[in-house]
């Protein structure tokens, strides 16, 4: 679709060059057929060197835009990105079409495989599984019943995905108008699971806004875990049941997150960091340490804190104090 | 079924009038073909003006019953309501019968649509979806793979329901005998999603005991969220991943609930209230404020509290103090 | 498969007797065709009296091994157990073969029943359900759409399993190498639900490593709850939405766990104990008490603690104190 037509239909004024747009990308990765938005001054260097065909940005930032990119001037670039994002989605889960199943792979007759997908050697897709379009399932990977894998996902070799897991669902991303309406950001990115990844029952992993949500090699995720859009998990991480990651958070390698622990969005957790059960991460933290509690502290302090809290708030003791 | 027969079969003595009962309702909404229970003195006004055919109530409250309603006298009205509730259920998910699919709607051949259901213009029901009986799916709504929508649900227009979502499951409601047995309250209510609602992967929304669990227009719910029976969410609310609402809680409009936050049952949260991640609501709260923590406080206090807690419980500092 | 061949293929040296191995078991329950591992001195009595054909153990513990059992000497028995566990798995969800459906039971034509399974009198298996091999579904039990029940599960009579529930998924069990790799422990145990059990939507119950994960008669579990491998829940327990149990934890009878509460692994919770919403159990606790908070305390103390915390950390008050 042509940029000029999209912007005309959306009521956005534009006097830059016209071209066929293939979608949104990050400033860093975009090519001349893609568009970006610029909203956050910390990415200024990326704006200055972007190769995007056009960038949605505020008038005051026009001066930083490379001459090779056209400007789509906006009072609220994030909101306008959300509004335009709907032009780049395609119909999900088209399951008629050409598929490629290795003759040693087994696809249950009650599973559905989408158009253009590939099932590699020795993979086993069980009953009730729904695989979207353009998905690749690696060698010897097991997909248990009723798993759903959205379009464009890539699943490595020797993975095991327990029943009810959802991979590639839309992330929770909305821009908000002044009137309090929520404008959906259509997610056009995907999910990649590297080799030897295991995912527990009913866990959900959201696709990226654009780009990729990535689960590193040998990472093991338990049941009912939430992984937000654009998260990157390193090699050999462990995430225990009911833990969660908000969007765009990065784990290093061998990070351990205990049961019901969570991390906010856009954070970074260092290699070999361990988070005790129920701990809550609200700032980026360095690796090779054991953390606990909410507010988060070193786990050894949290253990002492627990003792102090029980002692300090002990009813009998305080009653005496109050009675003095 | 006739009331006299039901009560006879259940071993409940009754000398009131007989009529064909169509089920339970609230005191406020019941008509003369429905029955109610009265257990909580805060609803006394509703008892006095009820139009119900009969009411289960304690002997001491007989005097408040309108002359138009018959009395079913009980030592434990809630328990007897639970025991009788089984007479009003019908077989769920009858999926043979007459269905109505608009010719512009798409229903995947691997989806199942129940008896008497309607799929409106432009809706898209993907593979593995199971829709119960008497369901309505509104215009242009997308239902992703393996979603389950129970009988009698009403889904508005332009909704998007991600994979694995369960809408209309039985609420968690039991009456308890003195011996510690749990008697199931069969849920005969339904779920309504108004227009422009979006629901994230593997989220669960329970049907009402009787009446409706309602999600207001433009409300957006993330993955793995729990909405209990009879909750009412206003317009344009946001509920982030792994948050939860116990039964019969009401959110105003534009309420925001952060990740892993929760509210207890029978509470009311005012318009534009915001709950930080992990906050826990145990009392009704007013709108237009930002809350955090558990126990719940204003978020600005919770942020200061976190600093104080870390400082107060700081190990080194306290060691020195203890050593003095 | 013969033990000598398995150990040869795995590169484990062995000079004991050869026999056909039928899998792993606990020291207590193993027979002469099964093998065990010994890693934890608290089970020494069980080692001394085991009837297992062979036991993986450290050299220093050889002296405790009964003469009837062969020794598989290992520096890391737990890791070697994990490595050998893969020899005892069979292909999951083989759904062709002989099944037995009582003529009063209803199996939806869109449900899949595995080889060797039995559906008893009056049971109703709805659309999209996938039942594995060698499963038994008891009398009058309702299985709602898109539930997955793994191989070897046993579901009692009069149970109700809401949509999207996963029963018998692999537990989250890994042994770890010094290099930080996670070696999967293949779970060969099963899940048993006794009679009158109800399970809420999208809840997950993991199969046992070996032996059984058991949910006691009349226990009622809400939506999105996690039950780890080898847990034992007594009769008439209640687990409210989003609560969780780590592996091998035992609940007595009539235990109540509130919303978002959790217990760590290998703990014991006594009969009639009640856990308030959000409480976190990290040590075994006795029954007939009401607990709350994290760190866990008696609920009455936790309620007082909440008041104290709000008061103590109250911003205005502390500002004055700091200003003095």
C-alpha cells in the first residue's frame, strides 16, 4: 500500500515522497520501504542514522531527521503510529494453502497447520494444535494438544511445548487519546523460540510490536507464565510458575525467576541473577546476585527483613509497648 | 418444572402456592416465575418490594415478605439456594441445531458453533474455537483459535479475543454445610462483552450466578487475567496481565489495574482510579487517585514506604544499632 | 529395556546384575523391576529397606544398600536420574486404538479420546477436548470444551472440569549440570482426581515425576490455579483463583487457599488451615489456624500489621518527625 494513500485515508497531512510501505520497524532496523516513529529522546542517535523511508515525529525534531527519510509530522507520534498500524496487518490464521511436513514428522489429523508453514524432521504436532501461517517447527519438537502458535513464529529444535500454551498472541499495547480511548497498536512482529526450549502448560508469550520476542536456547518456562511483547530471554533461563515479564524486558543468561515473581517493562536483568519467589523487579538489576522481596532487595536482606517484620509487628510485644 | 415438585424432591417442606419456576434471580429483578433467596439484611428493601414468585428465607424474616410472594422457610437460605440451583441448569454446549452465520462472516471449518447462536457481519471465528448455544458474536469481531465461549454469552462488535480465552465458565461459588462439604451453586447467568473490548490470551471470565458479568465498551484486558462472576467493568478500563477480580466487584470507567494486582469480592473501585502493579484492594476505593501496595495506600506513599522499608530494614545499619 | 544396555548407552559404568527395567519409582514403592535414586539423607531408612532392582547413589552410601539391590554409583545421583529418565517415556497422546465409552456417556464428535481410555456412565466430553491414552473418566463427570487430559490420568465420578484446564502436563523438574545446563526429568507419574472434584477454567495440574499428583474428594479449585507435580490435596480443600502450589506440597483436609496465595515446594499444610488472599507459605504449618501475609503470620496479626504499616509509614507523620 502506498504511504500517501494511507495517510490521506487516515487524515494525516503529508508532503513527503510516496512509496510502497511494508510496515513499521524500529529506527535502528528499518529500511527504505518501512516507516518508524520517534517519541523518546534517548533514541536520538538512532533517529539521526535511520534508513527508514519515513518517520513520524514532532515538528521540533524535524532537524534531526536524515535527508533520506521523509517526515510525517505529528503532535503525538505514538498515537499516530497506533492509528496507522492497522494498515499493515494481514488476516491471521489462514489455514488453507501450501504446507511442508517432513515425512518423519507426525501431525495429528485433528491439528491445523497454516499456509506456508514447515514442520521439520521428527516433530510431533498433537491433536487440537492450531499453527498459523509461515511458522517453522524445528526438528524433534513436541507440541502438545491445544497449543496455539500464531503466524510467523519460529520454534527451534528439541523444544517441548505443553498443552494450552499460546505463542505469538497480540501484545498489550495501546496508545491513549486525551479523551481516554485506547487505540490498539497492531502487532506485526513475531516470536522466536531457540533450540531446547520448554514451555509449561497454559503459558502465554506475546509477539513483538515489530521485531521479535525471543526465548533463548535451553530456557525452561513453567506453567501459567506471562512473557510480554518484545522481551528477550537469554540462554538457559528458568521462569517458575505464575511469574511474569512486562513488555520489552531483557534477561541475561541463566537468570532464575521464582514463582509469582515479576519484572516491569523495559528493564534489564543481568546474567545469573536469581529472583526469589514473589520478588518484584521495578529497576534494572545486575547479574550474579540473589534478590527477593517487593520492594526488591538482596535476598539475604529480605530474609532478615521478614524476621524483623514479624518481630517488629508482633502483636503481644506491641500491646505491651502501647500499654506502658 | 413445578416448584412443589422441586421442593418435594429436595426434601424442603413448603405450603405456599405452586407455579412453574424458570430459575433464580436477584430480589430486585425477579418476576413471578422466578425464585430468590434472602440472606443479608442490607437487601431488606429489595425483599420488601420483590416481585418474585417465592423467596427462600429464615422464619424470622417472614414478616418482611410481600403478600404476592410465597415463603420457602429455611435455616440456611444460601445453602438451600445452592441445593436447588441444580434444577435450573440445562445441558451445556449443545452444538447441533440451528445457527445463523452472516454471509460475510468466516467460521473456520474446525470451529464449533452451538445451537441457536448468531455470528454477525464480518466476524471471524478461527480454528478450534468452541461457541456454546444462544451466543451472539458481533460485527467484525475476531475470535482467535481455541477460545471457548459458553452458552448465552453476548460478544459485541469489533472485539478481539486472543487464543485460549475462556468466557462464561462457571463461577467459583459454593455453599458450605456444617460438615465442611461444599455444595455447588449452579451458575445460570451469562457474560456480556460490549463493543470494542479486547481480551488477552488465556484470560478467564466467569458467568454470573444469575444476571450478568459485564465488560464495558472499549475495555482492554491482558493475558492470564481472572474476572470473577458478576463483576461489572465500566467503559475503557485496562487490566494488565495476571491481575484478578474476585466475584461481584465493580470497576467504574477508565480504571487501570496493574500487573498482578487484585481486588477482593463485592468491592467498588471509582472512575479513573489507577492501581499500581501488585497492589491489593480489600476495601472499596474512590476514583481519580493512584493507589499501590498491599496493604493498599496512595501510590506516592507506597513509593516512599518502599524507600523507608529498605532503609529501616537495612541489615548493616540495624547491626550497628543492635551492637550499640 | 535392559538396564545394562541403558547404562552403556548413557556412558554410566555398572557392574551389577542385569534386568528389564520398567522405570523409576520412589525408594519406598519400588519393586525389583524398577530403579531409584538416593540423594537425600532424610530418606536413609527408605534406602535401607528398598526393594528396588537398582539404586543410583554416591559411593559413600553403598554401605546402606540392601543386598537385593544393585548399585549404580554416581557423583550426582539426581542428575543421572534425569539423564536416564528419558528411557522410560512412551509416545504421548496416541489417539488411535481401542477405547471404551459407556453407552450412556456422550463424547462430542470434535473430542479426541486416546488409546485404551474408558469413559464411564453418564460422562459428557465436550467439543475440542483431548484425552490421552489409558485415561479413565468417571461416572457423570463433565469435561468442558478444549480441556486436555494427559495419558494415565484418572478422573473420578461427578467431577466438573471447566474449559481450558490442563491435567497431567509435565512437571517443572530439571537437574542442573555444573555448566548451567538444565537436564529434563521426564515425568512418568500421573494425576488422580477423586470424586466430586471441580476445576476452574485454564487451571493446570502437573503429573507426578513418578507416583501420583492427587486431588482429594470434593476439593474445588478455581480458575488459573497452578498445582505442581506430586502435590497431594486432601478432601474438601478450596483453592481460589491464581493461587499456586510448588511441587510435592501436601494439603490436609478442608484447607482453604485464598486468591493469589501460594506455597513453596515440599511443605505440609495442616487440616482446616486457612490462608488469606496473597499469603505466602514458606514453611510447613499446622492446621485449624488462619494465616495471612508474606512473611506468613497469623491472619489476625497480619491485619494488625497492615494498620501499623500504614500508620508507621504514613508520610505526613514521618515528615514531621524528620523535621523535628
